[in-house]
């Protein structure tokens, strides 16, 4: 493995009853709060009222930014930053899933600069400060609560960027599976696929001597595969929600990838794809990842694919070549996702071949070095997209 430093100061409060600590955690940093949330599900499930009650009881003043998009937009980030500046907000609270948290990560750095935040997101310049923030996580999948990374779209430019900043690290994250039991079926599937795709991105790396990390990843994948169909048959089951939520949290906390950098090429393709078509991230990953796997598989890297097929999908290796075992593992992954109701083709989102060259161009434009396990050219990306139709 490669030499590494691991540092994650975000306090994780996980499970039942942890929401009761919210006001105390916020009060460590301020008493003028911007509450950021999405489409209103937190009002339907009662979480909004509970949080407002806590803020009132603790004499914390709050302001609101509602309506964060599933693919959060820079225009919304700018609105949030303006509220922070105008109202002298000293803490930001994200309540929801990864989109809300990603938006909040950008808001907190935008609120501390006079420069346009897109310059930071597009890596033309670096953030120099940020407001403190925390999150209450109500949707499993992205693992954004424990990570530095954020993904923001400029819809007018059809541009979507992943970016990181040391100032986008949360002070705390409250993961509340209790409030995940009302997440709809399709959104639950997308979250499961998203969490698995993060683990798989880690898994495909070029490091040597990483048996512990490999087994960490394999155990998380096996557990998700075991629990996912049970959850999808019983959406209100707390224990199943809890397991998937924990898998999601650790998948992007950097605990699984100490000592190496995973591939992430498929994520870069999906960022460009959803910048053009605004589709759910989990849905895009369900379509793209098996096709990326088939495209990059070769005799030089087959042993990693074979290991995944045997250790995670229990593929019988007797009488089969390494390539056959690897392909059977890929097919089994795709079959799992399809059986859970994930999309399998770009046409499931009414996407045709007309926009594929643009998506490939944007992928390489925003990420010239696309992929670490296997470097992709624009022609490679286009081929993967065409196979995904």
C-alpha cells in the first residue's frame, strides 16, 4: 500500500436518540443558523417540526433555504451564501441527503468570500475559509456526511464539478435511520447503488499489499447485497435501514481506502451525464458501472475482477478461465441491481446517442485524467456510453 495520513475530525452521532443532541452540538459553534433542506420530505415526516422545536428551546435563531435540487445547482449555493452574509449566520445545518449536504459544503465557503463560488468549485482558485456546519442525514447512499467532497452543477452551462476543500468538513453528522423509513422505493434503490458504487470505486485500485482494505470493501458489499432485498421488501424496517445507512456512511469516510486511491472514472462520466440530462446519480451509476467494468477488464487486471467475483458474488470458479469468472461476477452485479429495480440502460431515461459525444467531451474536459485503475480517453468514455444505451 502507499504511505498515507488519515484524519477525519467529523463527529459521528449514529442511530436512535442521537437527534436529541442537535441543539447542544450547534451551540458549540453559534446561535444564528441557516437550515438547508430539499423538497419538503422533512416536513411530511415530522423531522422539520422536531428540529424547529429544538432550536426554539435552545434560543437559536434560524433562517431557511429550502428546495435544494437532487443535483444541487450553483444558483442555489449563491442564494444560501447571500442569506448567510445578510443575516450574519454563524452555523449552517444541512438536513436531508447527499444533495443537501453537497450544497451546504459549497454554501459555507461561498459565505466567507467575495469571489464567485463557481471559481472555487471549478478549481480556478481555492477556498480560504468556511462557516462551520453540521448535518442530519435522512437518506442513505452518498456518504457525504463524512467526506470532504462535493458535487455542484451549473445548469445553464451544463457543467457539473466534483471539488474538495478542507473547509468543507462537517463539525458533526447525525445519521438518523428512524427518518429514513419513509424514503420511497426508487430513492432507496438509488441510495443502495450509490453506496455500493463508492465501495467499488475504492476496490478497483492499483495498490499492492492491501488485503485488509480489500476485505473491508468485500464485507461491506456482501452485507449490502444480503440486506438490500430484505429492505426493499420491508421499507419501514429500522434494522435494515440502519445497516444500509452505516454502509453508506463508512463507504465515503476514507476508512475503506487507506493507502490507495480508487478509480472514480465512472463517477466522472456520470457527473457529465447528469450535467446534460439531470438524472439521479444512483440511477446513472447503476447503468454505467457494469459497462465500465466490462470495458476495462483485460488480462492484466483480471485478477482483481476475479477476486471480486469469488469473494463477493460467490462465483464458482471450477473449469472456468479467469476472464469467464470475472465476467460472471460483473453479470451478477448487474443482475442484482436490475432485480432491485435500478435502471439498466440509458434509454430508461429517454437518453439517445445524440448527446453522447457531448457527454464524453465534458467528461474529459472536467477530468482530463479520468480514472486511476484504468485511464480513459474521450474515445473510451464514448464507447462506454454507447454500450450503455
